[in-house]
C-alpha cells in the first residue's frame, strides 16, 4: 500500500521532534496509537459483520433449497401414492369380480394339543428305572424326603 521504509520513518520522526518538541511528542504518539487501534478495531468489526451477513445469506439460501427439495419429495410421494391407490383399487375390483368363480373353503383352526407336554422317554422305562414321572412342588418334595418322626 504505502512504501514507507525505515529511513523515511526516521526523517518524519526527526521533523516531528523539531516541530512538536520533545515534551509533547510522547503524548502525541500515545494519542495516535490509540486512534490507530480504534480504527483497526472498527475495520475488523465491519469485516466481521460483512462475513456474518454473507454467512446468514448463504444459510437462508440453503434453507430455501432444502425446503424446495422437501416440497418436491412430498409432491412426488403424493403422486406415487395416488397412482398406487388407483392401481390397488383396480386390482381389488378385478379380484372381486373373479373371486365369485373360485370355490374357497372357510378357515378351520387346526386343533393342536400344544398344552400337552410330549416326553421323549417312555413311561414304562421311567417306571422300571425309578425315575420321576410327575413334577413335584417344593413343599411336596420336602415332605417326601423328610425323615419319619420317631415317637419316644
């Protein structure tokens, strides 16, 4: 931007020392530094605000594009569902027309004996070996294996 070298700064500093004087030069340098700092902060704030507004605009554009895509998907789903319903109704109508020709038997539930436990080991084998054939509750098992009472 500016082509200011060390020699030019030294010349400007010398002239300022002569014109302003050695007693007022430090106060002037402090004031100029503060003003330069404020100007830099102001420029940085403006840049940040511009960047923030650009980001906000890009987010708005992204939101609009997503919203438009969602509307297109919704419209395509509605058209597809209406076509499907039309085809379904046609199929149901044609099936109801031909169903009177076909003889169908009514549903009859198969009577399964799912409550009865079927054992693999036969009862005669369990009786011969002395294995348990019936389930006992805890109290019945204790009573069965309790030693008999001896009366004195």
